C-alpha cells in the first residue's frame, strides 16, 4: 500500500477481517494497484457511526485514459481465448468470492450501512452472476441461416463489443458490479469500471479476488474517484464501445447525452417507482408480509422498493392497521448488530429527501400511523414510517423514495388502479397481491413494467432478464440476454458455387 494511504484507520470492526488484503485503498489499473500522481484520496465512512473506514485513491481523467489503453490492449488476447478458458477463470473468481463471503459482507456493511444479514445475501447474489456467466460463456454459439441465394452459405455469429465502461451504484455495490462484469467478460469484452465513491471498497475487494482468479492485466480495471471526471472520460473515448450504468434516471440521461457523439451501446438500469397493489381477495397476512419485504429491504434504498402501495377499499383499514403493527417489530440500528432490520440511510441528502416527502404528504392530508421522524440511533437513521390516505399528487407518489417510508392509498376498481399505477414515467417492477388467477393474468398484461411480481417479492436472479421500460432503463441484465447485450452480430455470406 502506498504511504499516502497507509493511514491509521479508526474503525474497530476492521479487526474482524480474516483477509486484510481485501481492504484495498488503491485503484486497480492494468494489473497494478495505483494512486494518482498527486496522491489525492477521499474518505469512506461508515454511515451508521461516521467513523472512517478507509482513504481511497482518487484517479483523474489521464489515468482513466491509461485504464482504457490497458483494456484496449488486453481485448484482442482476452477475446481470443477459448470460451472454456474464460469460463474457468470466471469459475475460479466465483469460488473465491464464496470463500471470502464473510469479509466481503463486512466491508459492504461498513461502507454502505445495510444490515449484515442483507450484505451476506448480496454476496451470494453477486456470486451467482459470476457462476451463471461462467457457464454461459461456453454457450455463445453461431447460427446458420437458410440461404436465399444460390451457391451461398450463410452464418451469423456473435462477437464481443470491445472495451466496456461500467458504472455502479452505492446501494448494491457488489451485485451490480458482478451482474455487468461477469456478462461482459464471458462475452469476451474487457472492463473499465467505476464504483460509487460512497462504496468503492466492495468493488476493489472483488478486483483483488479477480486478480487471484487469473484475470489478465488490463482485462478488469476498477477506477475510484470523482464520477464526473472518470465517467466523463469514459463517455468521451471512442474505444469504449458500451456504457453499462445502474443509477438514477437523471444521471442516466447525462451519460446517454455524453455517449451520443461516439455512438456507444447503452445498457441502463435506472430509477423505479414500483406500485404494490393489494386486492380485497388477498390473504391479509401474506399481503402485509409482502409489503414489509418489498418496502423495507436495504432500508428502503432499493430501486425495486414498493414506492406506492394501493389497497382495495374493502380491506383498506384492516391492511393499514396490520401493516402498522408489523412495522413495530422492525428494529433500527447499526448494520453490524445481528438484530438490525433497518440500517442508516447513505447520506444526509437521502434523509433530507425523505423528510421533505413526509412533510409534503402530511400537508396534503395524509396521516402518519407510525414513525415520521429521524431515529435516535444516529443522524442518518430514519424511523420506519407508515403514511396512509396519501393523495396521488403528493411528492412520494410522484418520485422515487430511497428510504424506509411506506405510502398507502385506497382504490376501488381494477381499471382505476391500473391507470394510477401506470401514470408514471418509470416502469421497472410492479407487485400484485391477489388470489384471482384471471386477475393475475390481466394485471400481468396491463401493467406497463418490465417485471411483474405476483404474490411474492423475490423475483430476481442470474437466469432472468432484469430491466425496465420507459424511463427505467434500456436493455436487460442477467440471463442469456445480458450476455448478448455485450456482443455484436456479424453476418458471413460464403460463395460455395
């Protein structure tokens, strides 16, 4: 470690790391751990306590170009490997991630704040993409085409795009990296990745494990630092053939605009504003459990979180009462504590946004049945909050909420709730709770979302195409579609007459 970054760290939980080499404070470029020439760094803090976790290197635009240089040099060699060879390296990476699960989860909780049990689950989720694409790497096959020309044979094959820019968010710092990176590597692409500056340690630890797995120099580069500087350089460089981004719709639009001059492939998983619709034939206990899980995972800081909860009027009051009672069992605190269900929010901006939405809803006539203010656990903690009778014009019903606040409103008819649920620019996921099979089919067709969850919350995983419609994204991640997204189709026509 560079002397510039070997500072005395104050976070006592770091002593729990079994493998201290996973705590990396330097960026990873062309097979080397590196800092900027000026040795600039930024502080990573624990949102639960404010304690320093690490000081991480902040790279500049020039070093970003060097990383792209390295990825461009490595691309011809990496793409030329047999698919089985790429598969073997990915498989080894998967095995190392699983073996380091406890350490990786600890680092994630320290920098992101989510409860440790959720961090452990995310590492399993992150590893699953590496395992899946280790297998899919061997299945990227050419296809023959029945010739429409005399004396000609025709073939279509998929070829890797080249250098791929990857930008990942702070709420799922490991899974979002592996979902993108494993697919691109399996396709034969090389990577220049930028993790959020709030949670860079998870990505750097994965780079350390990737190096141990045998990823060649230049194939996987992780650049820590200022997003505007690094991502701007990626977008401007024509050698970066695709940009894969997970984050807000607002930032996605900026990346799309900056990528337009070089005509990059865009793969984007953007904002969500998920409706959860509970019909009067639903099992009430099941509906409440689904609402708890869909709203409060990752302390509500999830693009899949149920943002607008609609309950049909005949069960509305009972649902709200049962929901409030179940919320009383949620325990707020430091993510390192075993009993914690709700951790801190990521930063002060997130808390301010939640407060603004709550004040606005109450001013418009909503009632607060639980919570409604900051939690005594610390400045970035907010009480699990239940707002009912929330009007459609309230901010919380119009924009994404990244916090532990549930907004519930009644509806009367199926047609009414479909229209209200679809009245948004977002279209990532929708949740439906009903025992009526015909209604399940109707809602599955009528809701304008990329993914529909019926009578359950967990629907994601490596085999499925994850993504949204409208302003919630472009393309799909996971499944074979996530691999094909990092390829171009090439058509060959051979004269055999």
